[in-house]
C-alpha cells in the first residue's frame, strides 16, 4: 500500500530484523512522517527551509542530511 500506510516500512523492519526504536524515518512530506509515526519509528522532517510544517508528527527537523549525525549521536 502507498504512504501513509506503514506496511512498507514495517516489512523492511521485519526483513532487516530491526526494532522500530533502532531506526529513523526521514522524509520531506506529511506522508513520510505519518508512516514513521504509525510504525512507531522516530521521525525526522527534512526541511531545507527549516519550516516545520507538521510538529505533531516530527521528532527532529534537519535542514541538511549532515545534521542527522547530531540526531543519532546527540
């Protein structure tokens, strides 16, 4: 099923044998963040303009992918 259905992400987690708490869902749109939340995965909103559009679905906001290092290693 298409996003925001979390089935695809859950299938990957199962196949890779990764717990939801051990990964991040990074996305630039509402559906990406909804998928992460529905799969119990922390969400990172990639917002090049730094505007957080969906704060209720977002654990972190990054403007550059290099910032992900700070998210996973605070």
